C-alpha cells in the first residue's frame, strides 16, 4: 500500500498568507528582520561634507589634506548573507486535531521568513524535507523568486512519510552548503536528534530552530500518559510528545542554537517579531 498524499494547505490558507505578507511588507517586521540579521560587512558608498552630528572617526583626512574641507566617509551594509529556510513536511506535521494545524503554523512561518529574506536582498534557498530533501530551490536573491516558490507550494502534493529519519537533514545540509549560511529549521522536532551531525553542522553554520507546538496534541498525549489502565500499557512505554519536544529543545540549546517556540495558541508573527527584537538587542 502506497503512502497517502496531501496538499500542504488549502488554497484559502495561501490566499490569506499572501494578504498578510502584503500588509507587513511596509511595516516594522521587515526592519526588525534586517536589523536582527545583519550583513557580513560594510561597503564604501561615498564622501560627503562633514556636519556637526558626524563622528570625527568618519572624517576622510586624505581629502581634508587635499581640499582643505572636511568630508566624511559613508558606508552601506553589505548584505551578502546566505539564508536557508527548511520546512519539515513529515507525517507528524499533518496531524489535525484543532485549528490552527501544525503544518499551517509552520508554513506561515516559513513563508514569512522567505518573504523577509528576499525582500532585503539576502541570498535565499528554500527546501522541504522529511526522511530526505524532497524539494530544493537553490540560492536566489531576486524578490520575484518568492512568487515562484509560493506558486509551487500552493499546488504541491506531498507523500505522508514518518518522521523517524528527519535527523538526516543535518547531514544533507552539511554536504549541500558550501558557504557559511544561516539556517532556519521549521519543524515540530518530533524525531531523534543526532548530536554528532548537529554539532558538525553548527561548527560551520548558524542555526535557528523554530519549533512548532500543538497544545491540543500535547494535552491529549499527557492524558494518555497519565492513564493507568492496562489498555494503555503499550502507549505508556513510548516517549511522549512532551518528552520528545523538551529533550530536543535541551539538545538544541546545548549547542547555543536559538530556539523559537511557536505555539498553536500564539500569533506566529508576534512571536517571531519578539524574537527578532531580542536578537537585535543582543547584537
């Protein structure tokens, strides 16, 4: 019997996401993203006349000696950043108990990051994974790339495959990425984390783990765990959703990886914005 197939989300969901992205495109989220994830350096832009608000450290003394007027050097940020947005499409992401579903939350976050990254001109690639990389969009920085990926995702049908081998994504990323990149991994992290692979990846790249939490799934899981009936004895031996999530969160933090929990009862946009602002403060 073959694997079941499903769409990532309904057309209405995609239409709502596009509307939301248009609404935030000229607001503070893009600015928070740009400030939190700075470029790798500065490029010289121009010399301009000195004003009293300028620092003397910006003065171009060579031009002063030549022209006997004070000029300051202006620089612009070099945003030659490489971002990788990874979306988990394994079977556990499609469990539907109560809206909003995990896949919808995750997809909304991934689209928001993709939109923001391309909007500020970062080199961006996007991939879907389960037991392997299922779909890969190579690095682009043209903003029109967003609409190409969006259209593909809207019409995409995927196989529902178990999450057990999802940890292999760390090995795949290590082999795929040749330049240092920032990886945004969007998943419920209900799979075994291979610490050796994780450590190898974080030595070369930086990683932000965006963990999708279904509060209703966790509540039901906890109820089953607390039942003492013999009927549930096989379930009681299994590691629960709650236990797996917190174990993996601890492992991620052990390697100084930013962990951003997105709960089904919270607004993903607000949660991400709070994270970006906290990161901006640290930076």
